[in-house]
C-alpha cells in the first residue's frame, strides 16, 4: 500500500462506539489517519445509529455466549444443565 492518504469506506472504530462499522476514513501507510465526515440527513443519522445499536447488541450476545462456553469447559456439571434451563 502506498501512502496516498486516500479517503476510503472501511470498517473502523469511531469514538463513543465499541464496534466497528464501515465509515469513510483517511488511510495511509500507518493505517487510519483520520475519519471523514458524512453529511447525513436526520433519517440517515437515525439509521446509522440503529446499525451501531444492532451490531453492539449482537456483539454483547456473542460475548455472553463465549463466557458461558468458557465457564462450561471448567465446570462440567453446569455444561450438562445449562441446556435445560
């Protein structure tokens, strides 16, 4: 990759969010150098916020499942009872 400092739609983390979504970012040799600005309507902003919320919710559900799986590996009795709860 050259050091063109091009603005590209890439998945990046934005301040205030804990998941990455595709959003314009200035990319260079050292990675993300800055974020572009989207001129969104109120409706588009609402939809983008909804996307962040949806992905964040799914991310937390996945983390919960991983924690349960890791707990079950160390506690075999729970491993067989969790499915019946």
